[in-house]
């Protein structure tokens, strides 16, 4: 309880809570609470024999949890640099997202968000490039709709490029290997993705974002 109190810092706002300096909607805590409650009820009511018959184990989930915890910790500085925009260390990279007139270039957003999403979860990637594109929902859903579509598609589609681009990718790998089936290595999977997915992404680029 003491740790929880320190994390929450005692700050409350209507509909939100401040946790470690970040404003978090109350509904997110409610969703987490419901999810945990469902998990506990499932564990209490489901017989051990049934879980054993289904081959249930925590191994794959533990492996994925450790990996993604490390990824999010390591990617923190990268996200902060991108959020800083033209004032950050990646100013040269950020400058590539706009043309000479300062207008955003959709295909660049598609590939930049996709490249980051290949090694990070799509939600933080989307948020970073959403803010990099101006962060104005009214403009991005109107005049800048193509930029928003590029960020959305890049963040979602290219998560399939690597095992760690989406948590389910790595979890499926762990589950399959746990059952004795050999899977490609990290770079082996990436190689197959380059062969089959990158040509599709190039096609999507020319069809929708150029």
C-alpha cells in the first residue's frame, strides 16, 4: 500500500489520476481491475486437470513479459527523442517527415512509423508519430487524413516484420517451441518477412501514400 501511495503521489483529477507524473484516465485502471478480476476468477474456478489437458503453462507469457518490459525500458529514450521533434537529437530524421513547404509527407510517416513498430508495440509508436504529425485530431481526421492513415497503417502493418513487433508474434513462437516444433530464429523470421511483406508494403506505399 505504501508503494502504491508513492506511485500515485496522492494526485486526483476528475476522471484521471496522476501516476509517476503521467495523467492516466480512471477507466484504464477500471479496465485493468476487471481484467485482473477475470483472471483470478478463471484461475479459481478452472480445474487444474482441465488446464493440464489444454497444455496450459505460464512459460510463454513470462518470456513475453520479460522481453517487452526490457524493450519498453530501452525504447524510452528513443521515444523521448522523437517526441522532442526538431528540438531533439533526431532533428535530422524529423526533418525528413516534411517537404520544403513544411507539409508532412505521408509515405515517410508510413515507413518511419513502420520501422519503429517493427521493434516496439504499435500503440506507443502510433502516439509518437501522431504527435510528430502535429497531434491535432481535427486536422489529422480532415485535411491531414492521409498522414493519419499512413501512421496508423505503418504502426499496425509492420509489427509483423519481427517476432517482437507484436506481442502475439513472440508468444506464438514460444508456445510452438514449447510443444517441440522448431521455429525460425529472430533473423530467420525477419528474412522471411522481408521476402513476403516488404514487397507488399512497397506496393501499399505507391497505391495509397505517394
